[in-house]
């Protein structure tokens, strides 16, 4: 299908071209790769995170098994619980926002189609899964703390500012939300990885984050200073390792598209984690009161951290905009190239609207007909062609328009072509040449046009495009061929009469007394005349064959009886007298020619006597030519009667 519009601009044509179901390529990633051409899935930073998660995780289990925890906190602050309840509303609003992002991407995917959607990033279910998982973790943690009196709470007896509560629900939420936030940040750089590759690359940092959160909890609830300071070191060292791993991942992708946006999200995450660490230390040293610390945790968990999912959605949208911009630029270039191709093509191309009025007329048609675009634009094509082909052109246009409106009827269907020799969207038209371009008298340009539907940028039927070929030269060749066939028929007819006269006179001489002494020579003359007559007949047959080919008629079957015994006698006589190019006898003295059909009666068959004689003569002379000694025997037998 040709997608153009009624005199559209190149930009409009390009948009239509870009919105077809062609599978579009993504913007090429320029991220640094290793020698194998793939991104390393287990760099040293990821390995260190994995070792850290295993070692520190075992240490945490050993510490809790041997040392235990401090006593429970028995005086929960109702105000802190109330603020935890208010934070639930913020989490719900963030959850609804994420659902809106997901719904918007799903709508775009439905509108754009499968092929284009596969080439875009979009804010897919994978991104929303991690973001919604983070929100659900915060929601249930806030629900647990808000409606269960703070939940399980231990005493931070070793705080420098005095005992303060340590909420288990807070660390349950952090131990899940913090690893998820790290995965969300990493997904911005690893969007090209599969689920398995993503798990291998980000799994160690995920578990390392889980472990260092619980190391911070053990630091607060451990009753011994040794364990407290040891796990403080473990906690901050884990934060350092995970951050280094994320920075290493970002460095590998430093040449990616939108690296600035992706690195901004990573910086935002690192800064927010540093803020939490500073707030945590301020609480331990008594700089911030316990109430202020817990309230800031509640509201920061439901506000600062939820922005990270929104930033990822904005990055996905920006990536898609960059991809679409690349398609747009490519479509503009392709549209311009297509427009130039149509205008400068060496074949005639024209476009019509649904009513059959001309809207496009390329340079090839200007050269062939002398009509310019401004001369024919808006005129019906029917008015530009001769009367004998108007009905056929109207039928073709109606067929193409109707087929486009009824998709179940395809153009040039194979079954239609098999049952009919006429292609319904094909027509031979004759256009009258412009008076200014005519050399002597009216001139006609014959064109073979194939018509196909055209659509506007909305995908609706806008008309018909006709792409054709100039048949004027072919028509002239047909005329020359017809004249040649007529000349061949005339000459053949005129030559046949003298040949028949020669054959008649030769036959009369053979029957006279004078000719009996020269019977063999006169027989040769008669035979050669018959061969020449056969050649003339073949020329006439060729002319008749060309005529039958044009009319589609079948060749008539021969109905003349053929006597092969007489043919064998005639061929034997001619071969005995035949000479080669050196004027030497064709039949060598060491070779005998035996006619086994002499005096033998064989059944008559229907055929062409002249062609049968020529065939047998060619076979016998070739056999004599290539036989050095021995005999060449001409024989025949009747196998059976066959009806054809």
C-alpha cells in the first residue's frame, strides 16, 4: 500500500510512514562492554556484595542466638503511632499515582500496537511490580505500627542520650523497601537485561542491603557494646559496598542514552540514604529527640522514597520520547527520499482521489505526455484518456476502492488470477499527448497501469495510486511484427506458385519419353523443389502461428495421409545423389545404404508429408555422414494402432 495524502506535506507523509506496523529499532546502546560483547553480570563489586551478605548474615544469626536482644519498650508514644497512621494516607496516594503510570503505559501500548510497543521501554509491569511492592511494604508496616500500638518495640539501652524505643516494624519495612529501591535504581541502567540476567547482576546487592539493615537493628538492640559497635561497622560498610556496586554499574553505562537522568536518580537515592544515616546517628547521640526521629522516619518513608518510582517512570517516558524522536527524524528523511523517488522515477506514477481526480503527476508522465501537474491537477483521469479504455479504467478504480472498503477481498487474489486472465486492478490506457508536445498530428501514449489503494495519515482510504509502464515502444514493435508476419505470408504465397509450376513440369517430363532417360536427375529436381516448397510452407506456418498466438486460437491437426514407404524410396534416392560441402559423395564407398521398405506396404498415418520427409532425410544423411564402414538400413514396422 502506498501511504500518501491529497497533496500532503513531506512531514505528513513521514508520520504516516513511521506509524506503519514496521518493527522499529531501539536507540543503540553505547554502553561499554567487556571483550565478549556483553555486559559483565558478575563484576568484582557484585561478588563483594555477595560475600558480605553471606558472612554478615551468618554473623547476625550467631549474635542473636548467643547474645540476644535488649528488653521490650513498655511506653509507646501515642503521638508517634498517630503520625504512623497519617503516613498511610501518603503511601496510598503514591500507590494510586503508580497505578496511573501503569494504566497510562498500558493505554499507550494498546494504541501503538504490538510491534511498536516491543521497541519502546514504556513503564511496564516489571517497573510497576517493584514500585508497588515497595509501597505495599510501607503500607503494611505503617498499618502494623499505627494500629498495633507501635508493634514489637525494643529498648535502645546503650544510646548516648538515654534509652529510646526501637520499632521492629520500622526495620521490617526498611529491610524490604531499601533493597527494592536499589533494584529500581539498577533497572534504569539494566533495562536491556532479561529477568535471569537482572537477578544475577542485582541479586547480591539486594541481599547485601537486606543484611545491612538488620545489622543496624542488631546494633541498636544488642545488649553488649562489642556486638553494638561491630554491627555498626558492618552496617555502614554494607552501605558503602552496595553504593560502590551501583556506582560501578552506572559507570559501565556512562555512555547510555539519558545517562544524566539515570545518574540523577542514583544520586537522589544515595543522598536520601545519607540523610537517613545522619538522622540515625543524630538520634543515637541525642541531637534529635526520639519523637522527632520517629516522626521524620514516618513521613520520609512515605514521601522521599516514593519519588524514586516516579523518577523511573519519567526516565522510561523520556527514553521513549527519544526513541520516537529518532523515528520521526528517520521518517522525515525517508519521506523526503520517497517523494523524490516518486517524482524522479523513470516509470509513470500518478495518484487520484476517490472520485478519480488527479492529485499527483510525476516527472516521467510530464516527459511522456507533455502535461504538467498544474495542467492536470483536479481533472478526472477519464477526461485524459481515449474513449476505448474509459470503461476499463472506471472498472479498475471502482474495484480498488471497493476492495479497500471490503478487506476480505484482496487485490490480485491467486484464485482470481487462476480462473481469469484479466487482473482487475490492471489496465492499459491511452493518454492523448499535450498539443504543445505533439510533433505531427495527434499522438497517443499507451501506458500499462497497476492501481493500488492509497491512505492518508489517519489510515483512511484517500484514493488510488497508479504505477505503470510506457507501452508506446512496445506498441510500435507490435506493429512492426504484424507487418513482418504479413510480408512473410505474402512472399511465401507468391513463391509457392512458381514452385508448384516447377514440380508440375518435372512430373510431366518424368512421364514423357524424353524424361525417361533422365528419370533419376528429374526425380532429384522434383525432390529438391519439394524441399524448397516445404521451407516456404514452414515460413507460412510461422506467420500463421504468430497470428494464432495473438488471437489465442489452437493450431489445426494435420489431416494428410503419409506413406512412409514412398518417403523411404525418395530419401534413399536423394541420399545416393547427395554430396557434402567438398562436393564429394555423402555416402562412402565402404558404406551401403539399404532400403528395407522397398516393396513393403506399411499403414498410412495422418501427418504432414513434407515434414515427415524432411525428418527421415535428416536422420538418414546424418547416419551416412558419421558411418565409416558397414551399412545404413532404413526400415519400419507397424506396432499398433493408436488413437490420439
